[in-house]
C-alpha cells in the first residue's frame, strides 16, 4: 500500500481532515507534527533565557541565543524529521507551510516532496526559500503563485482550503442565543471589529489567544471572551448557536500588501449553516455573492451597519445562511483535496508534471 507522510503541526486542525481524505483514497497516512517534537531543553531553558535577554535588551529582537545548538527547536525538528523518514520510509512526503525545513533535510528525503502554502506569505525571498528543493508547490494564494512563477519557480499551482463536512454541518433547530461570534488570535485590526460589534449587541462570543491583556481596560470586550481554544465539535456548536459568524481574513486597513486567498474558516462557517460575515478580499469565488450567500464589508462602518440591520431581520439571516450552505454542500472536501494531491504526486513520480 502507498504510504504518504504529512508534515505540519496539530493546529490549525488541517491534518485530521486531510489524513481522512488520503485514507478514503486507499493510502496509508502517517504524520509528523512539529509541536509534538519540541525538546524540553529548548522549551523550558533556551526559551526562558532568550525571553529574559530580549526583555533586558541584552539581545535585539529577532536575534536568538543557542541558534546553532542541536536541541534548538528548528534544528531538533530537522534532525527528527530525517530520522522519522528513514524509519518509516514514506512513498510521498507532503509538507504544509507554515514551518519549512532545511535544504540538508530535504536532500536526505528520497521520496517525492510536495508542499502547500497556507500562510499569507507574499515576500519573494520567503517564497523562494519555501519552494526550494521541492517537486511541486501548491498555494491557497494565487498572488503567491504568480510571484513564484516570476522568480522562476514554475512547478506551482492553486490548491484551496477544504472543510470536513462530517465535522462542520448544520444542526437544525439549534437555538441561537449568540448574536455574533468570532474565533481567532488577537490583532489590533480585529479588535476594532469586535468593539464595533459590541456597540451593536452585548451577545458577542469571542475565542482566541492574546485577547485578555488588551481587554483588561475594556470591560465589554473582556466579558465577550469565552475561551482561548475552540475546535472541532465545540466550534461547530458555536457556529450553529450564533446568528452571525464573523471572519476577518483580509488585509488590515491601509496595509500596503494585498491579502490573497481564502483560509479554512469561511468554509467551515458556511458548512455549519450560519451566516458568514467577512471582510472583502481578493480571489472571492465567483459564486459567493454579497447579500445572497454571505455578507461582505470593506471597513468598520460598513460592518457595523450590516450587523445592525441583520439582527433586525431574522428571515434575511436564515435565507442567506441557507444559500451559503447550498454553495458549500459537497464542495471543497478533504476527499477532493487528497485526490488532487495524489494525482500530482503520480505525475511527479512518472515525470509528467507540468
């Protein structure tokens, strides 16, 4: 049986759905998760020393002590990945970026190697670094693909995010006590929208890291925080219990760099059957239409006005949510994604990839 290795981390939760997709295609699937390969010396000793060195301004930000030590996280990861590949002998290796590995590591892995960019990286130098020594490079961003081609890397193509339709699904008759929910790490840009939502309603549920500190001086924001993590069934239940679900994925206002590609969150929201309210972004699917199967906004004022109107029109919420659910039904599945990846691996192995 063909054996494929997925190299990534446990969160965001992409690996379980993709693993299931490969297994449904009859491929044995093993995983190497970076967060499970963190040596305690780096985690508790090196990290603490670097933190103090930065805080005391002994060390400039972006510089780190012990960078050449074999137990530093990135060095240790590379060593462990080579050992893992030699032990398990996969037929194919599929990297998800995020984390990239060294040229030396890739050179020691004899199997065909394909990677998929899922982070908003558009810097030519970083894309060049990420794509080196790979047989093919997928990206969820068409802008990243164009940049890769401009710098001379031609073995690249588009691969969108997917949704696990078994995990994210509509639960009929679920009560919706939450007016609007949001799940994601804090940023100043995102905070503006949450505060705007709180001006419209106090029934806001917020999950994510790094929110508590900025919320200490803002009681309404602090009250909205319900937790740090929300995944899987708990996340699906949150979406189903929300009248509106907010996704903020595009560029911050006045940013010089355009955001490109749609991440996994909007597909999960649509599949749950709740209404997706998102900032506008490049590469919107042509069948996703504002006020028909989702709500789009371009700034805080537009968002606030849309949310205020929506919460007064229960039928409009239900109609748009149902239309969004019809759009996503049976599409963008991990089974479909796995087949695309496996077909490319076969082309690479046969020497027919273009």
